[in-house]
C-alpha cells in the first residue's frame, strides 16, 4: 500500500531528516528539472509552503525514463525517503524510489515558464498564477491573516455575524452600488412608463452592500460584541492600484463602548494581526521583503511593537500647519486629511501609528456621534506609515433626537431607516465600531503594489473574468 | 474609577462566587423586573450567554428609585459584588451597589414584551429578535459553527480562499442567478435594439455566484488543500422553510484526492463540527432541545459518534426497492433520490449517517468524474437522519477529453470555460470537493423549523428588509 501524501511544509519543518521515518509520498507541480551526471533533480511545489522540495531521481530509479518528459507545470507523485541534501539551497531532499507523472504540461503551450513574468501578464492568467512563488505567498499570507482576524475576535468573545450582501439600504448614504436584479433587461416590465420594481425578485430595488455596519449595530445592541467579515461592493469607476469593485471588509461593533475603547480595540487588533502574520508566515514575508519591499518586515514589526499615538483632528491640523511642509493639498480646519497629510503625521510627526479622532461633522457620516461642541464627531482614523489610513471608525450616535436631526441635515429620509432608529428607541446604548479593508491590509502586509494581486480574481471596471 | 464591563458569561462560568473578587460592572438589556418586600430583582442579558444575570437592588441602594422605571428592553449598567443566589433559578447574582438606566424602552411601544412571541411575528422584527432567547442562541450556535469550520480546516492545513461573488460563469450550468448591474433600468443603453451589455460596469453581463467551486478548483490545482466559506445566491422563486436566495456555503477542494478520500474528509468534518458545537454550546443546545426538538442533542451526539456507512447509488436503489416501503416517489435506477428515500436509508436501513456514491451521470453535473462503466459518476451525497442530504460533492473530471465530451453532451459552450479546461491541460491532477449549506447545517444543529430563523436577515422572494 503506497504511503499517504505528506505536505511538503510538514516534511521541511522537521528538525532532522531522520525524524521522518520510512518512505513518504509527495505530490505537487514541477517547478524546474535539471540533470547532471545521470541524476535528475526535480523541484516540486504543492502550495503548502514557499519552498520547493527537491526530488532526486537517480539512474537506478525504475522510473528514471520519465525524467525526460518532466517539464515545468507537470503534476507528479514521488515516493522516497527524506534525507539531508548534499546540494546547496535546501536542507532536505527526497531520493525517489518511484516517480509518477500525473498530468503533463506541454512546454510549447504552458504559459508559466521558468522565467520571471510581469505581474500584469500574470493578472491575465489568474487561473495559473497561484502556482507562482509570489501568488502562492499571497494566498498563504491572506489565509493566515483571515484566520488571525477570526482568532483575535473569537478569543475576545466576539460573535461572528454574517450581515446581508443583498440589501435595500446604504450605510454610507452615498457610494455607487450594484443593483441585484432578476428582471430581463431586454424585456423590462413597466409601470406607468418606468421600470416596474414590484416585478423584481424582492418586489423593490435591491443592491449589493457597501458595508455591514448598520446590520452589525443591530446585533451589537443584543449580543454586545460582534464582528462581520465578508464581501462588500463599490460600483465606482476607479482604475487605481488601491480600488476593487468587490473586496472583503472586517467590521467589529461593540455595545457599551466609547471612542477611547474603540481606539484601544483598533490598536490591539492591528498589533495582534501583524504579530500573527510575522509569526505564522516568516518565509513568505522574507520573500516579499527580498523581492518587493526591503523595509516590509521592519515596518510590520514596528507596528506590532508600537504604542499608537492619539491626537485629535484639530491637533493634527495644527501640527500640519506648523510643519513647514509644502503639501499639494492645503491644510485647513474643516477639510479632510489627504494621504500626504496622513503620512506626514504617522511617518514624520510621530514616527509610529497614530489614531486621529474627532473630525469635523461636515466631512463625516450621519451616524457618527456628535460631540458637545456641535462641530466635531466621535470618529477615528488609524494611520500607519507608508499608506496612511488603514482603519476608519466611530462611536455611533445613540441619541434618537440627535440622530434624526443629523439625518435631516444630510437630506436622508427617515422611512428606510425605521429599524435603525428603533435601536435608539428601545434600550439604546453607546456603541462603536470600525471597518478595515481586508485586501488593503494584506497589500500592506505583503508590500505588493497593486491590490489586484491580493485578491484571487479581482473585479474592476470591465473585468469580471474567471 | 468604575470597574470595566464584565461579560455575564464570564461571571456565570466562575466555579464559586468568591473567585470573582471585588466589585464588577455588568451592562445589558433588561429581560424582567419584579419586586418583593422592598427588593427588586432585575434579570439582565448581554448576549454573551443564554442565562440572564439577576441583579438584586435593595432599598438601601442609592439608585433604588430607578427600579420603577425599569422595563423589559431597557439598557442598564450595574455595579456590585457577585455572590451566591438565595433564590431559585440561578447560582449567582449581583447585589447592586449602584445602578444606571442607560436607555429606556417605553412599555407601551416596545414590541418585545415578556410574553412568548411567534417566530413569524419576530421575523418582522429582525432588528430586535436577537434580544430573545431563541435568536440569541441561534446567533451563538451559528458563530460557534462558523469558527468551528475555520478551525477544522486550518488545523488540517487547508487555506481559506475567498472566491468571487460577482462572476460571469455559472458552476451548475443551471440555477437562476441575480444579475449585478450598474445600468440605469429607466434609461437602458441599447445596441441594435437590445441592452448594450458593453455599457455595463464589467462590459458584459455579470451575476452573483451560485458556487465558488470552479474557482476553488483553480486554487486546489496550486495550493493542494483549500476551502471557501462565503455567500452564494439562488434567484429561485422558492417560498419554503428550506430555501434562501442568499446563503453561506462551505466548499473544500482537495488536489490528489479521490472519492474515497473525499468521503473520509466529509465524515471527519461533520463529526468534528457537531462535536465542536456540542462542546462549545451546551446551554444553547439544551435550550433548543427543550423548546424546539426533544431529540436534538441525542441526534447530534449520534452523528458525532457514528462511523458513517458507505453504499453506492445502485446499492441504495436495490435496498429501497427491497424495503417493502410505499414511497410517494417511485424508486428506479436513474431517478434522483428524494428526501423520503434518503431518510429511509439513513434512519431505517442503516440507522446512522450514510454516504451514497456513484450516481447516474444523467442526473449529475458535467464536472463530476465519469466512472469506467460510462454510466455513473464519482459523486457523493452525505445523508443524515431527519433531513437527508447535508453534503453533496464529487471527484472532479480531470481528463480533458472526457470533460470536453461531457460539456458537449450537456450543451455547454467551451469558450467561457477556457480557464477551467486549462486546468486539465497543464498539470492536471485528480481532485475532489464538496459543498455544505451553512444555514441548513445550523438549522439541523438547532432543530429550528424554518431556515429564515437561522440567518440574520433572510433574503427570500419579495423580502430584502433590513
């Protein structure tokens, strides 16, 4: 009976080759093959770790004749014994007792040859790019961070809530949305000359969510500590290296929590998340540090080890105005901070992450709690070096009368928010929450330049392939 | 300085009241208030656990006068010392040193009064129902199962992959889909008399995914062991207690895995998942067992402790035909098994879960691996008592020529599947995966009759509220 497949990660993480007793079986895809003196060296990868496993196929192996047919991209199975490698570049290797070619990859046609490909080229091959070092590493780091997020909140007693994707409400009161419809666009039912929304699946127009916040507030007002982690959507025609039409967002929401408590949660969360990825993905991060961003690991370690600074928006504006810097965008109280301002604050003013609080109400959403000054709201942004804002959040307005006034000022109709207002009518409580864009955070943790290389199959204007 | 909020779950899980030293602070929502002999007993719940905490407010408490204003649904904060309860029904209670009313709930208006409400009534109040015992318990069980799923796969070295929600492909080759569009339905751009899809956001029609399987296969063919866990959609006009238009699905996909390996994974997964919920949610399950399904815990324990039976579809048909039962739907080779057949097999024929394999190709999807008999495919369904099918999966067709022939027979055009076929052109390998409907599984684990009570905000025909 053949040995069960062992993951390459598990083999390579052995202390000594002798710890792995008896023959093992590995399966994966061929990265490279070279022959020297009647011995073939086949590098195979199974995605479990960045490192390839070297399989040594000697002329005495009964399957040695297969070696000529092995090319990059083939899938293979090899049985053999783990032993210390005599060659450079790897600690262990397998000496093949048998070898099987499972699936070929015609070298005339297989698009991923040994040479380095551009990220742009690989974006067109999103079905094959996970087999490359870069995208394998992105997948592993992304996985580690996703699970690290769940672990952080679960260990702290937060409940994971799945808020709806299809919704009739819009958390931001703005932001272009996708409509989800079953209407036949070539045969639209009409009512009084306009589209008959009553004939649509939900009997009304429905959209893809831009945020689970409002629904998470519902659960916070019953379960106290909750978080969401799911896909969100923006139908904006943005073709940048930082925008996706479909991305995942993490949104904790905490009852009986004020802005100070939220700032502490955000700091604990980010430091824990970057510590977690440093601990669980050292090889992948070393790879990114080497090939994509020489300061990556240092930056992540700095964040994991820093106390975050706090300052108010008003203090931030004063610091920017006193900086003597010439910014592209003018700094004045009442205007939103631009990326250049955020980076100055975190990189040069304080030299570590900074949490800016209490922004002018005029530039923030209606649901943020109004301060007693009547001009600022209990909002926060967490700014980190190199990118600026990574988290945005707020204490929510829990006072019914103030919330209704703010909605009226924002030109919002009460009616669709009847349930949101009910939360303030019945057992209202201070509560607060933030949002973290998952892909932007993985982008930050990997040093990748383009967010389209962080998500498996990016959705952007004119692009929904795969 | 006031004590930090302590979760009621943490207080009630103490061995002895004396283990919790000093004053504590609890915050939550009032369930009931009763007074007796100048002492008020306030039951409060914070969602962390099913049990309420009894707060005893004596006449000597400086905030005793607040008690008259406390009604069901109010949010409160209480400081005091944990002590053994003299009354019946609880082990511990808090004797209030101080009490604060945070948010009122007018008893004339608050819809959730002390009396029992029907689930149908509560469905209209999905923003308040998490405050009830039943929906709080559903939220906790759902959370435990979601994290249990992640934990199971992470501990086994699977990578969590987020497959796209918006897609141009359709895994089932069938199934009604929602279109995601930014076109203005009242001002549709036309090209040659039909809707101009080129003007839509993605430059083509795009839809909400019915399954992440095909994209998960991409990642399995690079990372070996992966799983998805995310929302999926069906635009079917089904108004039943088992159907949602938006639901979450778990889909592992494993390279170098055949149907036997998949069956073992499915068995390990289900047994682990039900063990996990039994271990982590004993109080909530006891609640469901008491009020919703007297055999619930026994059923879950049986599954957690059973070896699952295996039989082929052909054997299953023979067993059904030999059963002497009169079924509503006739049993004949080539017809799909109905729920009544599945339940007979698992409940009466074998008395434990059963994995049925090798279904007729004519009733299964094109991507399932064809057996050498040319008539059956390497599909499996896992059947469990009380509901029948809980998991469906298959070994996938990894042979390019067979897959193309099966697609042609199914009337599918090759072109949109170019990348799916590429996986068979370059380093193809046997692989297999299954899908588990998350809500149906939570429904099973709670004994709830209607799936609309399992998801926070159900989406069904004509219903997208909240």
